[in-house]
């Protein structure tokens, strides 16, 4: 047997050509693929064809058929490659018109998004020492890539990014390395941070915006160096090229979104419309014409009419089209989710008689506790208002004041006593006579009584000046003297004659003063004087008025004592206190009974959910019988509701538990609590209380039906009744509208106010029908600001549509009609949202009504500047007119999701 090498030696040149060719194919074609798993299908087929073709060619050379065998080998290799690709190819997870995405593709796109966002977060932290998660949500969205509000990156999000990238490539859009570098510089600079705050400013309330502006302004930026960039890249475990490509692709999707779909901008004129909606006020007279008054209870539709109506509206809920758009008054038979519950109720009126009678002693005790409580005395040691203690005065009698006075009436100067410096001066306490008229001499200030001239005094009292006041027209007989300490005399006038006070013999201070010459009381500083001690500025009662009449003497009657605010314990108050005690007792008894009922219902829930093999297991029917027996024994009521939708349960008058507030967990309505629960959460027990009916409940969920599209009228027992009611309403709707338009013409043609014009009108226009009721709305605006002001912990609420008194559930056309299409005096007919009633509306007044008032409002609008309320209105407007670009993008590329993550 010949050696294989002999064949090689025999065909050395030819074999070298083949090996060189295969090597070239391997290095050139396969070298472009980093991961063998990512090799393109055509290259894989070509590679197998070349290898097998070469092998077969060598095998055929010994037989002189190298070319034929080589061609056959290449064909076999190509077939094997195609079949292998077909069977090993990963199935597409998302079907797209220009190339499907596999699960691996989705994983790679998600990883690319994570790398880009993680780099942004780490670079921001490195620059400012602050995590992006500490910024408000609107500012975070300015930095991070993605299109969904949550933190998770779902399939739809990455597919949207890939579709935008493909559209960008189709348009020839490129993102250079310089653009990527500029982006990194912007997100790591102080100016970029403030730009992000400015872009998100409209979504922040003014207080938070001011706080963030101040806080971010204090941050110190640390430029991102090459070493920091390399450190971040190393921590992410990616190459520089992979990191730049991840950011490049994400930037490309952002630019494509801006170019293809852009953003809605609000023109300046729209802000004037916002101001008008908030400030234009008007009032109207309104009369309601209910459609229910025109329904023929005896009318019966045919089966064909019911089927046609059912098939037309079975796909949509009421008021919504199958495409999800609002359409007021549209019937709908799409069945919402419905829940059945059972509940034990402690009815207030049934528990109240069980609390017993209220004795008079209990009423008296409650009266004493409320109205006759003694106010506790405070700690007197902490209420010392007397100031510091003063030194005791010297013993013995006080020195007599000197009666010597110079002839000119000027008081003698005070001379300090040298023998006893601590002894008070006698002359300082003597009243000083006034100066003669026409003299320029001033009365020197007299030292207060008891003040010592020596500097050894412990407390220096402020110096005061005693001034004598005299009447210009003094009576011949002097009036009885008043105490100087209580009320000094009035000041003399410039032209008043000099009056010399009668001389009085000086007496010691410890003796009673003579009535003709009262001894001056101790003078206090003005800050320590009482109201009665301060000098009066009014004229005394003894002064004779200018017209010569003598004023009446002051009354000597004792003023009546102030009225007490403590009510007497009469029969009315006794009844109120008795009712209050009874209500408290009833509520305490209800709480006691419902706590026990909650525990009992919890035990029933445990036994129902217990394994059927257990001896304690109960079926729902058995548990219901035991609960009913428990309710009868404890004066409670057990109710099992039918399956109810959210609207039916929340507005039900027959089942008041729907509006009750839960007592366990989050405080919310029972309806919200039930419809937020999972459908599998059955027999879970909770408590609730209704503050309107004062009842309490212990309840559990017995059943949960998901929403569905009915296939026939008999798919659910309630569907046929819903279709019949909708048919009757549609038949009565034109009649109610015609009657409302008839009344509107009657009001428009009358010169009387609307209440008088419709005084004799009835709702249906027939005898026996109710009279039309006309209500005045009072002033109202289109939009109203939130009543509760914002706080540091609670931002301002959104601007909402005004609630007009007398109108229920007004439709979307009401406010545009009455504010934009009507003037004062106009009358129109407007339906409500569900077209269950028609309103006859007459505008009675409006502000602004004149051109001058309108110009004044425009000036006020310009002076007010931008307001926070505009942001809420702008968001509402953008939402109403925005395009769902994501759905539009999916529709454009025929996207079908075969895999959800």
C-alpha cells in the first residue's frame, strides 16, 4: 500500500495550490467573524463547499477525475451547510419586515442598553459624587437611555430602539466618535446638569425646582479624566470599542426619534387660552331633561334588533370604541371584570337598641366633664413677675418735705445731704408750682420718690418728670382733689393765668394726707404704670364745654356682670348629651362585635381553604350556613352579593360596603381593594367601616370573573338585559333631545328670565309629568386650580375641570360650547357624557363682557407671567393630541412579538 505522502509528492504543485486556496478562504472569510457562532449563513455554506470540494478533488485525482469529484464535493458541502443552518437556526422571537430578532438578539440589545446606562450612571457619580437615582424622575430620563418609565428593560423597549436604529441607518444617519465624546463631556459637566434641570423644569413644581436649582448649584464638578474613563470601562468589563459602539447606537436611536417623530410644542397663544379657562367667569340657568322619562317600559325589541345591536357593540365597553377612543354615549357590551363578595355587617340602627338606657347621672357627669372642668393651676414658682428684690428702706419716719419756695415760683434747687447719703431727699417729692405766664424758665425735673442721689443704689430707676396740668377756665370753687397717682391734672395752656396751689403743711408720709394738699404718691416709671396711673390726655369731666352746657355727671351704676358662656343643663342639652353617649356606646359595641366577627370569618376562611381530606374542612355552602347562624345569634347581617363590576359595586346603594374604607393594610375603599387584588386571592378576610352609614363590615371575596368579549346574547345571564336596556335608551334619546330643543326655543323667544319662561312647562310636555326645574349655577370657570395648597411634602394637585352646581357628569362638549360658542343671553341644548340627559342652558352673565374688561384681563395675563397651573393644562393638551409613535412604529414594520419577557 502506497503512503499518502507519495500522492502528495507526486502532485506537490497542485496540492500547494489547493492548500493555499483553502487557507486564503479561511483567513479572509472566517477572520472577519470574531465568534464562530456569529458566522453569516452564506459564509458558512461557502466554507463547507470549499472544504468538501477540496477533499473530494484530492480523492478523485488518483482516478483521473479530480475535477468531477471536486465539483461534486463542493455541491455536497453546500447542501450540508444549507441543511445545517436550517435545522440549527434559532427561531425568531420578534418578527420584523426587514429582519427578525432572535432571543439572542434581544439579549444582546438589552446588554448594549445596560452598558450604556451603567456607564452614564458611573460617570455621573465620578463627576459630581451624586447618584443619578437621587435626581427627580424627569431629570433621570434626560440622562438614561430607554423609552419606558420603569427601571426594567422589556422586549418592547429594546425592539423600539432597534427599529429606530434601522431607520437611522436607512436614512444614512451616522454618529461619529466626536459626537460620542461630546455627549460624554456634556453629561459630566455642570452646564449639562443645569440644562437637564431646565428641560425637566416644567414637570417640577416651583418649590422643588427652586430647591433643586440651589442644591445642584452647590455641587462641585470633577472632570472625567482618561484614567477615570478607563477605570469605569474596566469595571464594566468591556473594550473601549464595545463601549463607544453601545453609546453610539443609543445616541443614533435618540436622534432618529427626534427626527422622525419630534416633540409637540405649545405656541404662546395657547397659554392665553389657559389663562382664559382659569379666569373667565360666567353664570347660567340650567334645566335638565332626563332620557329616562321618555323610555317606554312596555316596548319590546325583536330578536333580530337585539342581535344587530349586540353584534355592533359587543367588542367595546360603554363610551369607548373598539380602537380605544372615547365616544360619549356609545353603548358597549364588553363584559368587565366582576367580583362576588360576602360580608357580615353590624348595622348601626340594629346595634343601638342593645346598648341600654342612659341614666341622668351619666348625662350630668358628661356635662360636668365638658363644661365645669376646673382649670389646673400652674406652678406659681415659675410665674414670678415681681422682679429682683430691693433693699429695705431705712427705719424711722421719712423726712418732711420743705415748704420753702422762692417768690418767683421757681423751685429751689435740690441740695444733697452730706450727713446721710442714703436718706431720700425731701424736696424731691414736693409738687412744683407752674411758672408764671410769659416766662421762659423751665421746670427742672424732680427726682422720683425714693430715688437716692448716691451711686450706691442697687437699681437705678428711670428718671421721670412730674408736670402739673391746669384748666384754662378753672371754676371759682375748686373741685374735689383727685389722687395724683390716679390721674394728674391737665397741662396748662399758653394764655392761662397762673394759679398758685394752696399752701399745705408738710406731714410725715405715714400719716393720712390732708384733702386740700394731698401728698404726692411714689412716682413710677412710665413702663411700670398701670392704665389708671398714666397721665390722661383727655379733658377732665369737670371742664365746661365751649357752648356753656354742663355735661351730666358720670353714672354711678354698677355695670352688669359678663354673661357666662356655659350653657345651662336644660332638656335640649340633656337630649344632645344623651344621644352623644348612646352613639359612642353603639360605635364601641359595633367595634367589639366586628372584631369577633373578623376572627370568626377568618376561621371560616381557614377551614374552607383547608385540604378536603382534613376533618375541619368546610365547603362554601357549609361555611355560609354557619356564618348565617353566627350573624343571627349576634344581631349581625350576612349578605352575599351577585357578581358586580367596579362601577356597579362602587356606586351601589343596595351594597354600601362598596364605598366603605378598609381598616387593615392600606386605607382605601373596599372596591379599590378588591379590584386591585389578584383573581386567585379568594376567601381573604378584611374589615371596613362606612362613615356615612356608621356601619362596620367583615368581608371576604367569594368569586372573581375576568373580563371577556361575549360571543352571544346568552353568554352571561346579564347580557340580554343590558342589550334590552340599551335598545330602550336609544329609542328614547331622540324624544328627550326634541323636547329639550322645544324648551330652548321657548326660552329664546321669551323676554322673561328662564325660571319664569318655563314656570308652567313639564319635562315631557304631557299632563301628569313633573314640572321642569331651573337651577342657577352661580359663577363658574372652565378649569379650577386645586383647593388644597401645596406643601413641602405634598406637591400641588393638577388643574381639573370645574364642577358646575346643578349639572351631573357633563360631557366633553359642554365647556367648549358654553365658553366659546355662546354669549350672554344665548340658549343651547347640550347632552351629558353618557347621553342619559339633555341640558337646556342659558348664559346669564360673563366676565369679561366688554372690550375694556377683556383688555384688562390681557394685561393681567401678561403681568402674571408663567404659572404652575399652565404645566398641568399643557400636559393634558399634549396627551390629547399626542401620537402613539411606538404603535405607529410597530405597525410600519409589521412587528409581531412571539416571545414576551
